[in-house]
């Protein structure tokens, strides 16, 4: 059993890292953002070199804080489905294609039409769609539109696998991160990979989540720290928030909203991702497209900071009517999986002011979470209250309260409010030995510090608005298609 553990979370907007002890205390923390470049409405890209620069800075900080030689193991999780096309030396050939990028929408539809629902269930265990963020859709797009790059591509890597390659020199990935191409037996599904010639040989070897990959090299500030394979931030974040126990419901809010339930039962509910069983857990998950991203968009549009937006909403009572916000600014993932959807403010009148629009953004994101939660509970056949939660979207108390009111559930937040770090550290500590189960390891690292109780007097209001929210999405889809025509 290790005394100190390193956790790294390579998210959609920043690198976060921390050194934790076995009581869950955060001894040192690092966080720094990096930009996303959007050359056009359907593209979102990042520079993988920036990821490594910031991870290196985090390790250097921890070395400066006298943790060199004192950390027994480390875990790294990252955003998916973001893909890095690298050459034989491991260098990126093009910017990383972010999970929000929808350029491969046509290729995704083409591939998805070639696999029946029955085959998906037989191969993957659930009717998982091929959308614009699916690795095969990305590979097909690059092979068609950038054949020169495809010819030079040795591997298509997820962000954490790219970073592990740079940290340890080892090429490896895990089965859970590779949703849609790995089956319930934790092997790649040959018939799916065969849809894109050349895909199979460009994928990294598979290893279990808690397997030790190698040690951090001497070119970084914490050499010699063993690193585990780890997995995607969605799985690790859900696990870190509390899905370490069968039957638990959790809610992670970051750039997107991700809700999950740990459950052995699988009903095949459309729109929900059911991970193959890993480390003794079967997680059902529903990721949206735009949670904190909606807040970021609104703040950039208005010139406000996130804290100012929260203060504005908290200091202004809710009025009736308040605009209805649809957060599908770049399409939607769970439970709709429709890259063509777009956002909107609905029901605007001349009496409305900035606080009303800011509150509408908060509420709209909460409605998207409620949309996912309904499908998720049907998929896992589980309904829970309270729900454990964590992530940057739960830092403003007012947004936490709005979510509790919209969902009609009690929410309890992690004390170390970094689900990815807590999850990565817990998984790494389990891998290092000394714990009998993931649940036992997680219990050492996760505590709660805030609880939001739903306002029962608002239940009727939000029930009605949620019905209108779903109707508005359907109407707005038709309008959006017509607006998209040149």
C-alpha cells in the first residue's frame, strides 16, 4: 500500500493534477487551462504538445514541493473521444480532433447504417451508436480527406495513451476508453474494425485499467513513479464520484454533463452507453455535449466571468416567464445522439434582462441532465436519491441548487471536488495493492462537503418546463435543418 498517490486528469479544457494521501487529503494541487481551436463550426482541435507541457509543469511543481521519491503510484485519465494521429516516432501529424468535433458526421452515419442493432448488442453488449466522435468515423474522414496524413499515421491514440507514451515510452490503451470498438470480452471487435481498411493495425494494444504500464522517465520531475493504464475521464470521473458501489447514481459536471449508474442489469435503453464490465463494475453512462461549455459560451458572448454569472443568478430572484435555453450548441450526445441539433433561447420578451438569460443557461443544462437521467435509470433499472456529484459545474452553489430543483433529487458533492483526480488516484492505489476492492480504495479518498436539497415547491414548475424543453428540441431541429441550408 502506498502512502502518497498521484492523480492526473487531462480534461477538455485543462490539466488538473494532485498529490493525495490515503486519507483523501490533497497535499498539492495543479491546474492550468489550454485552448481549443475552432477553425469552423464543425471543428474543434487541440495541440497535444500543450497537454504534455502542462503535465510536465505539474510534475515539476510536485517535485519542487518535495514529493520527489515519495509517491508510490500514479493514475492518469483523459477526455475521449478525442483522437491523436501520430507517426512512427509518436509525434502528432495533425491537431488532436476533439470529442466535440463533428466533421465526420457523414462518415459516422454511413458506418452506423452498416451495423444492425442486433449486431451491436451481440458484439458490444448495447446498441452503441457510431457518431461523429467515434474513432472509425474519424479514421474514415482522415483517410478520405487527408490521405497523405492517413498514409503516415502509425497509431490513432486517445489523449491519455498519447501522454502515457510520452511519460513512460510504452504504447498501450484500455478496453473501457475504446467504446464502440471493444466488445464485452475486452477485445477489439474485428467485424467493426473491418469497416475501415487499415483501422485495426493503427490501434494500441489493450491492457486492463489497473495494470502497471511503466515508470515516468527521467526527463520529467517525478521519475520512477509507476503509472497505471487508467481509462477515460467519464469512467474514472463516475467511479471517483461514487459509482464504486453497485446501484449508485452519480453526476459529474465539467465541459459536458456526465451521469452514470453502476448496475449489473442492462435493459438496452437507447441513447445510453453501457461499458463492458471492468474491475468488477458495469457502468451505465450518459454524456451530454455541452454543460460547462454552455456557461463558457455565454460568458464569452457577454464578457462575464463564470463567478460573475453565478453571482448574477444567485442575486436575482427567478421571474416568470424566464427564457428556455436549449444547450445543443454543437449537437447533442446522450440520450439523443444527434450532431445536427443546435441551441436556442425560446420565449424571449422585451422585459427580460441579463440575469434571466444567465439563469436560463443554468436551467437548460440542468434539463439536459434530467433528459439523460431518465434514460439512464431505464437502462440500469435503478432510481436513486441522493445522487453523488462533483466537477467544476458544482462549484457555484446556485447552479447546484438549480440542478437539485430541476432533477428533484438531493445532491451531495465531493469534498475534493475533482472526480477525475479522485478516481485516478483511487484506481492507482488499488493497483498498487493493500486494498481488497475498488470500493474500499475509493472510500479512503472520497468525502462529501455540500448537500443541496430540492425545493419541492418548484417541482410542478420544472416538470412543466422539462416537457416544453423536449418539445422545443424537436421543433428547433426542423428549424435548424432549414437554417443550415446555404
